[in-house]
C-alpha cells in the first residue's frame, strides 16, 4: 500500500506519528553516515529491532565497526549505553550487579545493591559466545524478562532496553556457542559483511584524519518508548499473517507443508516466535519507511534475519555447502512466486 494512502484502521494521530518516525529515521541515518561508512542494511535492521522491542545478534569478523555503530546509535538517541566484554571468567554478577557491604552514617553495616552494566538502555554484549552458560543465562533472562534477579530479589530494567550481542564467526577456540533455545530469543541475526572497495577507501579517508564528529541527539528514551507502542498499532492485513505463518511452517521438515527438497537438509525448523517476529519486523519496517500498513515487501525484507538462525541445517546441508540463509531465501522466493 502506498505511503500516501491512509487505511481506516489508523487513527489520525498514529498517521502523524508514523510521518514523524519516518523523518526521524532519515535524520538518524544521516547522522550515523557521518561516522559509519556504508552498512545501510545493518542500520535498518538494527533500527527495526529497536522499534519492534526486540534484540539483535550481530555476526561479523572483527574490525567492521560493530561496536562503533552501536555506541554512536546510542549517542544519537540520548540513551544510556554500556558495553560488556564477555570473557570465559565473566560471572553473572559482573553483568547484573551485586550486594556490597556498606557502612551507614549511623555506623551500621548494611548490604547495598550496586547495579551492573546491564542497567542501561542499549547494551552491547561483545562476543557473547565467550562466556560460560551461567553468565549467558543471566544475560538472556534480562533480555526476555526485562529484569534481573540478584540474591532472590528482582530488579526491573528501565525501558527502553535493547541488547545487541556480537559473535565472531572466525575464531571459535575457547567459545561457548549459544544453544538454539537461547538463539531463539534474538529477533534478528544480522550479518555484517565486508565493505565494498569504494566504501573501504572512504573508511581509510575518514578514520585516519581528524577526530570523528559528535552526533546530534535526535531521540530520547520517552520518544523511543512512544514509537515502540506506535509500531504495535500498525495494521496488518490478513494475507500478511497467512504469508508469515505459511513461510514458517515450510521450514519444518517433519510437516506436510515443507517442500521435498528441504526435508533432507534441515533437522529443525522455526517455532511460533518466528511468526511473531516476522509480523513485528514488518510492522516496524513499514513505520520506518512511512507506510501506514504492513506490506508483503516488509515481510520479505525481514524474513532472512528472522529465520536464518532458527532453521537448523544438518550434515547433508553442511557437506553440500548449503547454509540456513540459502534455504530461507529459496523458501521466500518460492512462496512469493505462489502469491
């Protein structure tokens, strides 16, 4: 549906808010372009996750400006940012915080809770697969429940709360790979690729000279929370729900809906959470691009980052050099051709 057409389901205030969000998103990209060369697709996918109230897992080799991108994104949004470097000796309390014995003004000693780095709006979990499972579980509890539990007491994390975790696909020694159930908590798996030749020339030119510029503050926490609520109200036509469900069901090799070519390549398909994230991702992308309704093209754009880490390939696929992203792309093309 064209962005100029307003469906009856949308309230007039929501229409104005979507127009505002589209303009802010364009400013956001322009600001990040001052320090980040290229990576337009990555910026779009991170923004979709943020406004859909999801979390992202960034996959890419070192040196592709993942940390710089996340920190500068927080700067443009006037949000509190923290970075946690995951290591094999990192303990849960290093993330959540812990009780410290303090002496009061009256001379008594009492335990006082000292917040850990997870108490921020945007948290960069660098190389999350380097920490042991107990520490990963503490981080994933915060992602799922938006709270942490320390010595039996819960502490709520203030919204907005957005986690971007990174993994290095090259260096696997001394790592603790995330189990599939934990991977499912991430809305998107975002692949950060090498820049093009022209982009790499521009990177060399801009990063070896003067100090990088400071970025304008475009958003604050209150605005992010408001736009997250707006995304939830974006209308979705019935055929979009059906497309999302049909696509996810085709990833499951033990069902009649899956194509014959997929069955010998996939050991496990995506679950219902994938349908939810396909719809939420389509809603967020529609709002960011100024559309007042989720469209099929929005679902197609978010299908790969939603499904690629939820479709588990087997040895047959690995021996043939077939990755889960290849399977997702083929499924999308086939189902889209049937529409």
